[in-house]
């Protein structure tokens, strides 16, 4: 997005990517249907970045979700709004969008160099790259001295796609403040019993609601679904709360969520049904007939319940409507959908230029912000790229630099 913004202003632009092809994480995001953005109104949209609302708001004011959708249309890709309000390309795929985008960038003169892994700056302030070999060729180094730089190096999730956070010490060496990378939109470990782990790992928990327990936690429960894993629990409903859960674990050593296994049934109805005699029926049959509770939900109830619960309808209903589950640790960063941490707002100017490195801008997930899935991550990444590109344009304009903005010497 930064390259596109600069090229549209008439600048000569080179993009360096460490992988053999560009947009690999973008393509991964499209595996589940390419949720490009969300259609909800702007105030609610901005509210999806609670800890960094003031940081992200200017990006989205300059390039909103509507603006992103129009940008996709301008590439010749139709979109539609799903029942959840999420916006998708008509074909539900990332590849056609990426192909159209790269074609337009090349048409605008943007030069793309793959297999160029950034190693930092050398003593002469050149940017140093390790250049991977192509087709059995000899690998080497490239030194580039651009007039302006936009870094969009990603966070630390999915390192096999190139986002391994190796840039943090490179910026620290230059006096840039950085925060450790942490998993975001991630699953969490639960100490399951061996029986539950072996029999229910991989099963979805559908039509439930979850809230984080605690006096200082948001009390509004979120509806949705998640998945039991061998190690714990993950999925969209957990991802939506992952920031608050992670912070609680950092503060207290663990976090407790309350799961409503039957949010479509009132406590009063359940108590009325579960106060009726069980007779000779098994508890599994009784719960299925009286409460429509079975499968993984019923067994999760068994995982948590103590013996006396089964003989006390009020306690049983309380457990069904607010089943406590202790989460002990986030899953590793490499498994997360995205990451928090990175370059904090205090290290940046209003157009995302590093205070410690004039002429060097940052964008995307390497900045210290986070958002839930649902199109919010991609939208803010794109918007930050445009903002950094505008900032780079203003920097170049002030310094009256035109023509090629890098000299490239390959030392093989």
C-alpha cells in the first residue's frame, strides 16, 4: 500500500521481500474465505481497537473500510457483505485480488525484488540485504541507499511465511523503542483431563457465549463458537477475547472465562426442567431430554462439575449458564493469527515515521496494536501502509528528491 501510494505520486519505488514471492501471509488470510474488511459503522469499527483506538483512528479516517472496499472494486474484484457484516471478495479467494494488485503496481513502475532478506544498516547507512540464490545461482548481498524507507516487516506470527520478528534487535540497535512481540488472536492452554483431551480434541463448541470473569472485566458476553484442542481452546470466540485473557494471565498467572453452554435458554426454564425427577434415566439422557445438552457440551460440563452438582438443580443450572474454565497460558506466538507488541506509538510521529530514524517509516503489524479477526486486522494494515506512504511522500517532497530512490549494488 505504501508503494502504491508513492508510485501514484510519481516516485520511483522498489519493494524488497524476503520470501520467494510476495503476499504469502495475505494469501494465507484468504484460505478461510478472504475476509477483507467489515461493514459496521465507523465509530463501532474504530472501537475494535480498544487499547490503541487513538493510535489507529487517524489511519482509518484517511482510509476507512468503505475506502478499502472501493479500492478492491477498482482492482476489478467484486465484494459482498455476509450475514455477519463481514466483507468478502465475490470469489472468496485472495489470489485473484493479489494478482490484480501486483499487475497494477508493475504497471505503475514499482519494481519488486524477492528473496531479499533485510539485515539492517551497514556503517555507511546503506540498507543491507541477504539475497537468496535463484535456480542454483550464488547467493550474495545487496546494499541499497534509498532516499526514504517504509518498513512493513510484520509481527511474529506464522514465521514460516517470513514474519519472524527478527527486525526487533535491528531497530533496537538504532535506538528505536520496541516492545516484545506477544501472541494475539490465539488459543490458550487448559489442563484437560486425559479422558476429555483424548475424546474431544478437535470438537467444536457451537452456539455458546463467553465472558471473562472478574470485577474489572467487560461483563457483556460474546456469542459464537470455538474449538476444543488437545492443549486447550481456540477459535473466533476465544480470539475476540484474547487480548483481555492474555493481559489477565500476565497479571494474575491465569485467567478464568465463564461459558454459557445454552445461551438461547433462560435460567428459569432450565431450572424448571432440571428440577423434574430423573427417575431411572442416566444423567446423559436426562440432560439431553430436559436441556438439549449433549456431546462435547455435556462432557465439558462433566469435566468441570463436582459430584454434589448433579444432585442440586440450582447449582447444575448455574454451571450450565456460567461454566468456569481456567486458561493457564496463551499458545506460542508461532501458532497465533497475529501478534501484539512491536514499535509503540511513542516511537513514531503522526505519519508513522520513526522518531529515532528520520526518513524511515513503519506500517502494518510491526506496530504495537492489535485487533480481532473479522477484517479489522487487514483494514488497519492497509490503512497504515497508505499513511506511511503519504508520510514518505511528504518527506521526499520536503527534501526535493526525485528520480530513482535507490542505488543497488550486488556483491555476490
